[in-house]
């Protein structure tokens, strides 16, 4: 009896801080795990695990994103679906990811900035507003909007995280013909 090898896939979920990357990604992992082994790599957790400290300049963020992607690729090459929840909104990262991973899906979460300020679970936007925080992506640190993400979600669709994750999972399941 021959066993079909799992197709490794990297799903890159990006958006500004408080856009819902981690929440959507956790739901997505739960949905895709029914089809094949799925791993979540969260940018905040990766920085902690790798003991990364610094001011998160553009250069540092680009280097971090490349390292996240290299880890994701290593795991996807072993047949895992890897969901990466990372800000990493830089054109060189989008291009680098696409050049280095055949099975790649890019998701862009794009709620309005005023919604991000309302959510602000880490207090980042409040600290920026109060002049305490700098290098805040999308405010005083320039980021690049993805040119051609596979899927884009903005708040005007009134979707909750589970609905976004469901749409992404349906797209990935169909595109890579994942079985239960």
C-alpha cells in the first residue's frame, strides 16, 4: 500500500498590528489540521523564542521575516501546512517568499486604521499616540501593501475571524486538493 505524501504549503497571513493575524491564524490551523498536520508560527511568539530584542527597524523586520520564512519552508518541505502570522509587510519579503516557495498562499488582513486604534490589544497605538513608541509599522515606519495577495480581507466585509479562516481554508483545500 502506498501512502500519498502530504503537500507542504506556507500560508503567510500579514497585516498591521491588531489586524487579527493571530486570531485568524489560530482558527485556520484548527480547520486545516483535519486535512493534514498544520503548524502555526506566530511572529510575536517567534521573536520571544528567538530572544530577539531591538527597535524593530525596517532592516531588522526584513531579516526577521526571512528567518520566519526559512523555518516555515523547512517545515513545509516535510509535508506540513505552515501558517505564519507576521506583520512583515515589505515588498522584498513578498517577492522573496514567492520566489522561494512553490506552494505559497498570501493573505492580507486590512482593517481601517481607526479600527486598529480601537482594538489595540498590546497598547501599541496608544503608546504611539502618546509619543512613547516609535517604529510603529504603518504609522511612522513605512510598510508596503501586498501587490497581489491571494486573498484580502478588510473590515467592510463585516466578517469575523472564523469566517475569514473558513474562506482561507476553503481556498487552500481546493487549490492543493487536500483530503480528509
